[in-house]
């Protein structure tokens, strides 16, 4: 009888331990909803790269007086188009929580998110000089009568698979180091249900956005040539799938240099009694220090919401 009572007492104490001793380490996984990134439509961002040149004899009509015989990129109506920015459903991550400090908790979390947009090269297939030319042209196409065509720089067009994206992809990874404190908890010691807030530093890594600088980097010496007819420069080069595939590969090849920022967080956690399991919901305000892309105005201020499950020991 005594042995039976002792066994029951040990079992009861064992089951009671998780409920009476607060967890000090947690490992979680979450799904995210990131509204922090915004990119305005830019249907005509002029493609100015040093090596892109066209012989003046390729243009119809009479050239204005003093017009260069080798037309540089600054005077060519070639454009990059970026439109229809959209958040992709793919966004996931995890966190490591340390609750061993008396006054606050320390957390390291990460998210990987995917966005997509319509990226295109818009190039001329026919150019004819306007005579007389405008006195103060504000764009290169005012020098010419132009017929345009375009080539989509997208995964679907180039036949490249990447995160299940059909259009031009953008992928961002962020790491957040957060100090936070529970300001409401029930019961007070075990924190079965808690509300918390805090903040910390962030590091962002991302793929590049389609731009003139990216095209120049991807194509390199291929641009260092003189085109003697518009068709070769346009449909034969800028409109060539095999040539411009290198640009998309440059986008998906890797991540740009780290960009620093900060964040604030407010969240809630529900710890299941007895078993080491908790559910959490974190809302973060992301504030990067500067632009996330060095060449394109990609705004990174906004909210990130994570919903996840955690093992707490």
C-alpha cells in the first residue's frame, strides 16, 4: 500500500512540474503576413547603361544639328517597367525565445517572404527623327517617332521555376533581435496567458529589383558594342529571351548587402498547461534605416504579423 501511494505521489509531482515551473526556453515556427513592403508603379524608368550605343544611320529622317553619330544610352528611348507589386502568400519563419532573465525576455526571430511584380524591358523597333526637335526635351523619346515592343522579365516567360512565382520575383529575409516584457499575465507566475511588448534591431537581406544597374551588371561586356540597326538593338538583343534570361538569373541568384533597421512588437501568447506547448501572435512595426534596394524606391515601413506555435521548456 505504501509503495502504491508513493508511486502515485511521484507521478502527480511529475505531471505538476510543467504546470508549476515556468519555461525558460522556447522554439517556435510561424506563418507570416507582411504588409511592410510597397513599390509604386514605374512604367518608364529609362535604361541608361554605359555600353548601350546605336549608330545614327539606324535612325530614319534627318538628325538635329550636333546630334552625336553614336547615340548614347542617355538619348535612347529604352525603358525598364515595374508594375503591379503584390504580396505572395509564401511567408514563414521561426523564433528562439530565452526567458531566463528576471526583468525581460530575449527573442531572435526570422521571416522569409516572397513578393512579385511585372518586370519588363520596353525597347524601340523603329526610330525616326522629329524635325525640328523640341527646344527642351524632357525625355529621349521626344527626339523621335517611336514604335515600341517589350519583353517580360518573368519566371513564366523565361521558363525558370522560383518559389512557385510566375512573374518577376522578390524575396526578403529579416532577422529580428527583440527585448520584450509581459505587461499582463494570468496567472502571474506561470504566464499561461500573457500580453507583451518590446522592440529591437532588424537585419534585412533581399534579392535585387529589376533596374538599369542590375541589367548592366548581368549583361556586362555584352552591352559594350555599337548597334548598327534598331532591330538588332531591340528585338535582336533587348528582346531576346536568351540574352535577357541572364537578368532574371541575376535577380534570383542571391541576396543583396544587409540593410539594418529597427522594429517594435506587441503580441500575445497562450501556454497550454501541463504540456510544453504554446501559441503566439506577434504584430511588428518594421522600420528600416534607408531604402531596401540601392537603385529602386522600395519602401519597407509597415506591419508584419506572425501566427505560430512554440515548444517551451
